């Protein structure tokens, strides 16, 4: 199991690094071929930051391991709100415009409820997966159209500004090198996680919800903490909401298209319930009587972190 642990750690490190290089390379290549920088920022960079979750869940699904595939996706959502947003709010209160509560958060809540309905019968079929991907395409078209009409969000503008310029040969190299390393490191992570689960005698689902979910969420953790420290509060929250939408729709959707996935009962009764509670908590913590903005203060950030810790401890104590 020591070898599996080392492989998993190395896999996580390479996964996070290669995802960043893949994003830089693909964005630069798209820019060389005339794709508008706004679309590069919203589409390519958006997909790239969720590349670790997509690759890990896809490979897990190929190997018939639905526990890691689903645990990675839903566990990342819980980690994003409980751990990442909680830590970000403790560093600096996360302020955001009420339009987030009127549009993005309701969309995320509805999507989470749809996902819960799909797993209620104990299986995610290819039809279920196709519905998730269709919903994602509709959301993406809606978001891009709004941006092209001049309603850019601060998050999309910031991502657009961060696109790195590089020569075409360099961009192509990092595009393919990043993709190859993404695939290789994802295989390392999945193999290590399965071996650790078997060695400890616990389910693959628990490993997916904890170790794998935290590992694939490291890019969001880094970007959200950086945004919080810069005082770019709405970017920190936008990272979380966008990532959770990607995970729920496209990550699970791709994994489900690869192969129908059996869903353990506790995924619905425990994990999906916790995920929805965390999502709804953003309404409760973020609401203010002001008509323009709300915020998640340090006390509420601490509450999110404590809720996440309690959930993780519950998983750990029930695993053995």
C-alpha cells in the first residue's frame, strides 16, 4: 500500500501541473487560429480547470469503477463549498452581487436536484448522462451569449486576462504534452486510489469522496485562495459555482456515456443530500437585506469548514 500511496501523491501533483499546462497550450493554440479571447477564457479555460475531474472520472468509468467516478464528482462539489469556499471566506469575507443568488445559485440548485433524481433509481444510464450533457450545452450557450452581448462577468474577464501568449510550436507542444500527462497521471491516481481502498478494506466510493476529490479540486483551491487574498471575492465564488456545474453535468455526463454506472444507495441518502445542503447554505449565508450585494463572512466560512470536517470524519469513521 506504500507504493500505491506514493503513486497517488505523484499522480495528484502531475495531474494539477499538467492540467495547467494543457490549459495554457490549448488556449494559446485557439488564439493563434483566431478564436476570440473571451470564448477561449470561458470555454477552453473553463473545461481545462475541470480537466482533472473529467479525466479521473472518465478513466474510472472505463475501468468499471463507478464509486471513484461518482465519488470524485460529487465529493469535489462538497469539497469546493465546504473546504475551499470555507477557507476562502476565513481568509477574507466573500462578497458577491445578488445577481449570483438570482441566477447562478438557483441554476446550480436545480441541477443538483436533477442529479439527485437521476441517481434515485440506483443507476446512471446513458440516457441520464445524455440529459446532463444536454443541460450543460444549454447552460454554456446561455452563458456565452450573455457574454457576447456585453454582459461579461468579472470572473470571465479575469480568466480572459490570464490567457498566456506563446509561439504556436510551444503552444502545440504543451497542448499534447499536457494532455498526455493528464491521462498518465489520472491513471496513476485512479490505480493508487483503488489499491489504497482495497488495502484498507474500505469502499472505492469513500476514497473517491475524500482523497480523490480533494486531489482533483486542488486547482480550484489554489485559484480561490489567490482570488480571496486579492480581494476578488466574486471570482472566488464564481470559481466554485462554475466548477460544481461542470462536475455535476459534464464530469458525470461523460463518465455515464462511457458506461452506465451503478449507484450505491448511500450516494443519494448521504452524499447528494450533503451536497444539496451545502448548496442551499450559500443562500442562507449569502443573503443580506441589501438589494445590491451579499457576503459570506468569516463566521459563516468557519461554519462551512466545520460542516465539511464533520462530514469527512463521518465518512472516515464509517469506513472502518
